[in-house]
């Protein structure tokens, strides 16, 4: 039900999540909201028209996408100020999550307009909850970069964050991205692949990047569809090496082999030589 108090004075922008594949996932509240608003701002009016038609919703739509939302933002504010209620939807999932809408919602907040969420499906959350990766802390980092070097740096930063990372990838770039993932983090890097979530050919794959590349090469049809990649974070290593020991190591490594330097430092500070040497070598890799 729409916010009647607000609608009497000023309109509300409803940020409405839509299904990512299965129409049954559209909530009753979302159906009611889309049925009652005055206007629907849609990423693609034709795509949204199919959804509306399925539920027998007759509403006036207009296009709001990456190429026009900055220009449309003030127009939407003006319409809200006239008392119109407007729903914002993307082609699938939750608007603004790697989809248009930020410029509009940001301007609404700046100008004090009412913005209300109508929650529902989101591919990132849908994927991670079934990934088997830690979910106590995670980050969504959008689409991978278009350029190879930028992608490799992107993957390294994601893993070094020490928490689960969720990202989107396009069909035409998935194999190149996996090549970059392997180049950046090695063939044994663990990765979770999810595609076509909530649809007939929903697929999950957990394994190394090499195994995933083989899985997708064996059946190229699995490269098609809406893709989510997830990477586990690298566990943070607790630094048990005292700063004074590191300073001594820095001086000694210029005078003797590292293994011998570690032995000297370990004896001086009462540390385990092999453990110290292993830690230093791992840090240098």
C-alpha cells in the first residue's frame, strides 16, 4: 500500500526490486506498488512491459537508464513535488546494484524527497547465500573491469581484502576474466561461479580457476547467461614478529643468506627459527 500521508502532500519514489529470472519471486507488496503508482521509471520499458503484462498491471512507464538518468533526475523530483508517486525498477533485481538509479536517489536525498525501498531479489545476495563461502563479512564490487591489467589488479585487491568478494561478469568476457584470475592469483585459486539464478538452467560451480575453465570449456553453453563470480578472501596473517626483530632481519639480510639471518634473529629473540624463516619467505612471495 502506498504511503498515503506522503502522497497527499508530496510523492514518494519507490525503489522496487523485480525478479532476476522467476516471476514468482515478485512480492505482493511490489505488485501492489507497481499497480498503484502514477509512473514507473524503467531501465528498459519493453522489458518491464513484459513483467507488467504478466501481472495484469497497467501503468505508464518511461525510460530511465545510464545514458539519461542525470538529465531525468530533476524532472523526477519535480513530478514528486507535484504529488506523483513513482516506482523505479531495473531490468532485473534491485535497482542501483550495478544498475541505474543512483543519480535519482542521490538527488532525492539531497532535496529531501521521500524514497522508500520495496525489497526483493538481488543476484549478488542470492548467489553468496548458496556459495558456501563465509557470509559474516562480504563485499559486492560490481562488474569486473574491461581491461586485462585492471582485472588482474581487481582480483588481487578482492582476495587481499580478507573477506568474501562478489562480482558480476558478462557472458562475452567470462573466459578472458578467468584467464586474468589465473594469471593474477594462480591456477589453484578457489572461485565460485553462479549463473542463471532462479531460472531453469541455474548453475553453481565451486572449485579452482583451472577446474572452472575446464567446466566452461567442456560445455560452452554454460558460459551464457547472467554470471556471478565469488572469491574467498585471503585470511589475515597475525604478525607475531616483533618490530625489533624485523629491523634486525633487514640489516642482516644484506650481510648473509636469509635462512642464516633468521637463525640469528630467532636465537636473539627466543623465536622458532623454522617458523620465522617460513613466514618471511611467504611474505616475499
